[in-house]
C-alpha cells in the first residue's frame, strides 16, 4: 500500500501547482484586458463600453493579490512539508514537489 505521506505530498503539490497557474493567469488577464481597453479607445468606443471594460480590468487587478496571498500560504505549507519529510527525498513525488516549489517561487517573485 502507498505511503500516506506521499499521498499528502501529491495533494499539497497539486494545490501549489494549481494556485501558481491561477496567479499567472490572472496577471496575464490584466494585461490582455488593458490591451483591449487601448484598442477600444483607439476605435473610439462609446463611454459605456469603456466603463464596462474598466470594471473588468479592476476585477482582474483585485484577483492578483488574492491569488498571490493564497499561493504564498500553500507554498509555505508545502515547503515545510518537504523539510519535515526528508526521508522521502528519493521519491518521484518529492522531486516533482520540489520542482513545483521552484516554479511557484518564480511566480511569487513577480
């Protein structure tokens, strides 16, 4: 039977991986929506369209810090788990978790 610690490691890694992607997508969406706003302004869109687009941009901007905060929390949990479970260091799950932590760290630094 599989070690329950490895199962927990896989779950925690999956959470960090998902939150890393989520934070990246929100940050990317802000840029996309800002570009769309510039396009609308260049085309001379009416005020209603511009106000709605500004609302979309503000919603996207609000999601970035929230997703970063959640990622930071789960990052720290996974990091501590890896430190506590050093005897799993030779497993594939541990190696993948370490790679996921590196990717998350890069996303947190941006």
